[in-house]
């Protein structure tokens, strides 16, 4: 039958032979609330889909499935200290004995915990997994797990490649589309608990009553699913909306304007989460306009939000095109001196790398650079620099690589993940953001496989120590099939796909050589634009001598921003991981790589490897015809073909361009570019 992918990983496709078949025939759920209703709704969908049965609710605690908040009465089956070890949003699932009969118990300290537990249990059923005898418990380690929509009020989406914004501002608040509910379900099912509805390049209109009413309607839909709503705040709003002459953060009238505005917002949305702010970057207004610091700007909004427990997510993506300084260094230079000057409800939101969501970047030096200020991670889920909608790139391995990198900030083991979870520097405020890839396409994300990146972001936000292979495994089984003959090859394709894209786009640490502005396709030749750092040639520095950006002490010295262990390791090309070689070094074309090849040959071969893999993915997928519905099969196949063609385009363009400088022949085993 046809499947357009709308149901994401909540397919609830029919399964046979499950020991869980009987579970829905008697279900006891304690309490009444909109979250409890959401739990019931999910159980009904799952039962219908997987077993074609309706749920039979029971008032008997001894039902097959029992969902209730933890209380004294459950002490015998789950000891109190075990429960106490879980945070507020955690849950416990356990098969217990109730008066001689076996029962599955889902319990938690909060109703949202019950919802998370229910989703996890349903996922286990779909995957046909047994519960371990001692039960199963889990809880998130990061407090705020947030999607960032770069959605404009006219429904275009900045860097969005799957249609228009799903927020239909025109129809809101009077029409609530089912898609909003399904969006909330999908997010809650992986533990995402916040959403910033609007673009970081903000429009102050979103803060007017006309729009706040609409925002409130969305918040109402999301609330039962534990999802808070946040907005982007344009720094100059006091001028644009309040008709003030200034937006100076130290001006008393400006402070009052924000305090009043925030009060108004909380009238509409009592559990409003707070603001995300892009200031002083790429034309956005900010405190620099008034010669104030980023901290003074952030604190202005933080003070207004404080009485309501709102937070400010202040972005560190601050750089100036006028500065002669290496762009990779600018955010650190700006924020490092401000460490400790931010209010306690400010968290600084830092992109995973210091340039801009490249296919591969070393982690941003602010992680481990700031200690007194909590930092949140900003990953990009939408594939601005990774082939937009049509190129399959499973991003969990990229996120994992960043999260697991050791910053050495407090000695060995100081991973980025421990900084993001607040553990390393003991911050109670912790958060992580992913720039959404969701749009109005029937399958939400354009490429069916890009649903996996939304899913993966949620899973890593919940548990930043999670392994990519587990995430891929779960996603494939929930989305398509648990048949190992299908799962195994698809998982292999997914897990290798990020590296494949890096190979055919930017191997060995190359970066920002994409086409001008839209960033789709190759453009290492782009020059002559008004900004030096917006020229691709700035980043690769190719010349007759060699290629790469020198960030050692002889070059821009960006390496100085890392802790000494890494600075030392990465300062020497011999000890720099090859994946970052040209990120940090400018090297001659005949520099010898680890395997004895010269740099030019190694570069060319990596491009070819990427192409070969993209082509082989088409064949792997073809061999899986019949395992899944024809509609999704064909859709994916056509995208994989596009990807294979475009991988070749990337290889040919880059090799032909760089060959002008290297003046070396295309090595054996690499197809001659035409
Ligand atoms: C990138 C992207 C912009 C975006 C910016 C940001 O530069 O190309 O579209 O606005 O990042 O993160 O603020």
C-alpha cells in the first residue's frame, strides 16, 4: 500500500507474533489531564496499527498494562531510592507480578515522564523487543531539548528544503491543524521538549498581540506533550514596535519596554520558554549598535524574563565581515572576556563548529573556553551545506563525533557532551538546539531518510552519550521494518553516509567551498564578492604551493583558542587527525599522508571514494526492493540517483579546479573529470 512517510517513526505498522498482543486488552491509566489524554490517544493508535485492536480501559489496577505516577504503593516493586535517582522527566518500565498475574508497569514522577515512558514502551513493542527482567529506566541528561525553526512569518523557511513552514499563521489561531499535534507527538516520542517557532533573523512582528494569540494557540497544542514554546527576539523591537528612539540595553525606557512586553507574552502563554537571540551578526541589530557588550544585551532580556523563569538563549554566532580576523576566531575573542558576566538565566548557544555547519568541523573552541557561563550546543539538522533535501547524510555520527571530542578543559575526559549537559562545570541550566529540517512536504523533511536526522537529534538531546548505530537501528525499525535483511544494509548505508558526503564535498578538512549563497553544489572558485570571508578561495587558499587554511601560530593562530593538549596535537600536521588536516594547515601538494600517498593523490581518491559509495548506495537500495512499500522505495531511489550524479559533479568540479594549482595528474583509480 502507499505510504507517503507522513507518519514518520510513529508508523505503528502491523506486527505478528508479538508477546505484547494481549497488552492492550486491559489498560489501567490513573489520573486525568491533557497529558493523560495524549497517552491514551497514543496507545489507541499503536494498538490499532500494530494489532488491529482497540484499547480496553480498565479500572482495575491489576490490568495488563498499568500507567501511573510513582507513589508509596509502588515501593515494593520499585524501591524509592531507585526512583529518586531519576530526574523529574525520567520513567521506569517494569514487568511485575500483580496478585499472581504478570503486569507491565510504567511509572514516573511526572505526567510527562509517563508520556515519555509510554512512547518508549510502544517503540519496544514495535521493535518486538523484550523488557529486561530488572526493568528499564531512563531519564534525560540535558534539561532543554529544543528545535530551532528558521521559519519566517510569510512561511518561507531560511535554509529549509522541504516546502514551506508548517506554521500556518494565516489560519491560526482559529484553525488547529492535525499536523501540529502530530508534530508534538513526534517530538515527544524522542524527548524534544521545546521549540523556537521563528527564524533567528527575526521579525519583531511576532511579538505583537496579533501573533502572540497565534503563538498561544500553538503552545496550547504542545503543552500536553511537554513542549514549551520560545520565540526569537529582534533586538531592535523597542524601536520598531515601541517607537522608542533607541534599543540601548542600558536605557531605562528600553528595559521597561522589554519588561512590559514579556509580561504581555506571559499573559498569552503562561509557560512561555523564553527568547533565542541572534544579535550583531549578518546584519542583525544588537548591543554593538550602542557600544554595549553581548552580556549587556543578553542580560537586558534575561532580567525581563527572570520573574517568569524564562531563559535567554544568546547566540555566539557573532562575527563581523569587516574584521580582518579569521572568522573561526571571532566568537571566542568576543565571548571569552565576558565569561561570568551573564545572568543565571542566560545560556550561550554555540554552533558545533566555529565557521558554519560545514560537513565536518572541529568542535567550537568556546566549548571548554567558557567555564562560568553555561553553553548550549546548536546543531544544524537541515542540510544547508550537506546537499539540501536530496543527499542522504545521516548526521548522528557527525553529532556524536562532536559530542565525544575531548576538549581537555578540565583534564582528560572533558568531552563536549559533558559541557553541554552542564556536568563538567556544574551548571544547572543545560540545553541543546537543532535547526529544524521540517517543512510542509508530505514526509516533513523532503528526503525520507532526513526524518532520521530529526529523530537522531532528539535522541542525542535526551542522551548525548547515545551511539549512532543504536539510533539508526531504532529509526529503521520504527520507520520501515525490523527485518534484519533490510535493517543491516540500510544501517550500513546510513552510518557511512556522513563520511561519504564529506569525501565528495570537503575531504581532509576542506571547508566552505560550496556555491555562492545557496550553498548547494561546488563553488571553490567563488571570488570577487564583497566580503573576503564569503569567498570560497579564502577558505581553501589553494595556490601552486599547496592547499589549506593555516590556523597554526604561523597562520591565524586559531589553535591558541583550544586547550594546550589539543593546540599542541593539532599544530603539527603529523599529529593532526587527517580529517582536520586542511582545516588547520596549509600544505604542499606533495605532502605525504599517513598511507604514504601524496596530498593531491589522497584528496583525489577521497573524492572518488565518495562518488563510488554514492553509486553503490543506489545498488544497495535496489537490492532491497520489496522489503518496504513501493512509494517510499521509489522516492528514496530517485533521490539516491540524484546524489550519485551530484557526487560526481562535486568530484569533477573540485578536482578540475584544484588541478589548475596542483598541476598534477589525476591518480590511478580516479575517474578523469570531464
Ligand atoms: C548561516 C546561514 C544563514 C543563517 C546563519 C545563522 O550563515 O547561511 O542563513 O541565518 O547561519 O545561523 O544565523
